[in-house]
């Protein structure tokens, strides 16, 4: 299997560090770029949109206060607010980690690092970048206009709930299938809250190895376990003063659910291996694709934690339940990708409009967006027809084979996509259960979903 992600940029003034990191991360990325200074790396960062930037905290000889790295962190996140930056430094301290993560860093890695920890950190960071890119409307969205498109009655209810919940400090639980835009809702809630000027800390619990979730959420102290070579701040503490977005909360192991509940009730966390709790002031937004009936199963999810999380509950409708919004979304994405790829913006034929509305879009807005991007790139004419979106081929997949019908579709990619779709539907888009049915890990299933635009 090839690399999971496209591109990583490593910025460090130590050639040995650059070489070691490049060799270690090369299996994860199709391209690993290195630079000795931020100025040297800037053209690649601006022009080539890396999945992850690893940024050294100190560059001046003898510097230990991380001021230069933090200044460059501000510059990079100003260029692209969605940029994923992991800070690295030989002079690790909790105060530096807190400062970096509050100013937009996704994570923090001290030198010398554990190879396994660095790989896990970078893989999680790259998965976060991917989920941001696919979560909803193109970035950046004007502050005065919601990135949640659609004027159907179903979306009107969503907008109304956001209007009422956003200015409060109430915890919010966002429910919805994959691709419906749960992270977009979380960002909208944060952007319109009293915490908008503070950090929005995102944790994708579906992309973190189960054994690492405790340390990722709560942090750890040096010596807490074999690879704990330095104190590490947890994501909950890093969100202090701002908003914590717990994506795929349904993947939180049962044994950690009481610990999260205690942290939310007492507004404090105790890092792994520590004896003294740390006070935190956070608002929690959680999201899951787990159906409501499974969330209500005490064997899968603690009900007292559920009650703590869903002070306000927002259920995002699947795209099939709001066909009125399909053309608005399609034309929005057409304009976006035509501008991105510097092409004339194509228009939709009447047949294409009918086909787009009639399709059930099992991958929801994410699948529609991928279909529009592909059509924009490959279109050979200014007017798009149903086949430009791959809709005609899909009409024949469910036809049973008999002597008078066409032979069965034996294309491996299309067969794989169909099996992934069937497993996801069967298990209500629960990633863990669908992955088990397919004999895959959660990470492998996520990769196949990304590959097929699901």
C-alpha cells in the first residue's frame, strides 16, 4: 500500500533532525520536503498546501524561548487558518506547549522524540487536515455568511439551532452521517460564540489509536509510561478558554468515558501519571455518526456522559433528505473548483440537474463535492451532463445479471466502493462496526472512504 497522505514540510536548523524526520515520515507521505529556515520553506508551504508542517520552535543560535517559532506559527496560520502545524523543540516545557497550541498549533513534539510517538502524532495531524478539507464548504468562508449551504426546511432547523446555541456556553452534540458537515457546524458554533477569539481544539477520536487516546486527551507527565520522555499537555488542557471539538465521540472507549465525564463535571483534568489536577475552562462540542439508538445503548456509551454532552443536540440531515439543496451546493462547488483550477465555470444541463437531485448521495455533501471536483477537472465541454458526475454508471450497479442483461461489473475499484458503501449503510455509518465487517482497521476504512469520496 502506498503513502496515506500527500505532502509534509519539515523546518529545522539541524540537518541531522531533518534527515531523521524525512526518513521516518517518508512511508506516510508521497513527498517530504525539508528546509533549514522558515523563510526557505515559505514558498513550498504557500504553493503546495502541505498536509502537515513540522516547525522547529527555535532557530537563532542559543535561543530557547520559542519566540521565533511562535511568530512563524502566527504567520503560517494567517496564510491558511486551516493549516496543520506540529511544533518541535529541544527545549520542551508545558508553558511553551500551551502557548503553541493556543496560537493554533495542532500538536507538540519534544526532542529527542520517540519514533512511534512522532509517527502517531503526524498521522493524526494529517488526518485532521484531510477531514478539514473534506468537511464542508470551501475555505475560507466570509465571516458574515454561514458556510452551511442550503435553504431546505431540514437545514432551516439546523440554522435555527445554531443561532440559538452558538452565543451560549452550552455543550452541543452534533449527530449525522459521514459527509454531512458535522465539523462545519462545530466551526460555525465556535465562530459565533463568546469564545470565538480563543482556540478551537479539534480531536478526531476515530483517527487516534485506542491506546493513545488517554494521553492525547488528558496529557501525561514524564515517566508515566515507557515512551513518556517529557511532560505532554493534553488536548483538553490545550483548549482552556476556548472550545474543544471531540469528533467521532462514539469511538471513545468505554473505560475512558467516566474519566471524561469527571473532567467535564469538575472542570479539571489529571494528566496520566500525575497526582494534581489542572483546572480548565472549556466548552465542548461533540460529534458522531453513531445512530441515536446505539448512543442510547448503555453497553456502548454511558448515558450520564451523553446527558452531559447533549445539552443542545443538532441532527444533520443526510443529503438524500434535502434534495432541494443539491443544485445550490453543486453550483457553489462548481464555482469554487473552476476558480481553483483556473477554468471556465461549467453549467448544468437539465438532465444533469434531474440526475443530481434523483441520486441518493450515500456519501452526502462530501461525496457530492468530490463528484463536482472530478467533473470540473475532467469536463470536455462547458455544459455538464449526468455522465460527467458518474451517475449513469451508478444506475446499472444494482441490476441482477441474467443472459439478456450486461455482464456484471468486475472493476475492482467499483466493487470495493460498493462493498464499503454497503457495510457503512448496514451499520448506520458506525466506522468501528463497518471496519470489522470488512476485515479492516478503522484507519484503513477511512483511507478507502477518502479514496472513493464517501
